[in-house]
C-alpha cells in the first residue's frame, strides 16, 4: 500500500485542497455575481445610448 493512499486517513495536502475548494467556489460566485451585474448595467446604459442616438436632438444649427 502506498503511503497516504487511504482516504480514511487525512493528510495535510488533502486538507489544504478541501479548504481550497470552498475558497475557489466563493471566488467564482463573487465573480459571476459581479459579471451578471455588469451585464445588466451594460444593457441598461446601452439602451439609453441607443435611445439617445435614435431620438436625440440633431447637432448644429438645426
């Protein structure tokens, strides 16, 4: 039997990776929430830009 191959016996490396999985999940969750909010903000402000482009006043002396 290879040392450290028994899953019932915790090793330091296994404990570090187990805790690291939760940290990565939290980071990915925060990145996805921020990305989703940025996507909504892009559509929201992009809609204002399009409305201003189509129905805005003409420039110049007109």
